[in-house]
């Protein structure tokens, strides 16, 4: 697991907590922040997947 994947997991967890807290308290702004953090986490995961694919392709070329 590389740095991008770790950031993605952290942002998704933070977003889920914020979104849940917003739902419980009725705070729509906090809910939106949570959804934004979860989306940011998904972007980090995709970036990590792209890096993994590039690394795998480079390794395949070396062989």
C-alpha cells in the first residue's frame, strides 16, 4: 500500500465520520464536508491505482 492509498483510506474514514456526525446533528454543511472528504479519498485511491499500474508496467518491461 503506497502513500496515495493510505491518504485515500484516511480521507474516506474522516469523511464517513463527518457525514455521520452531520446526519446525527442535522448539520447539512458537515454532511457536505464529509461527502467531499470521501470523494477526495476516492481520488487518492485512483491515483494510487494509476501509480501501481505504471509501476507494474515498468516492471514488466524490465523482464
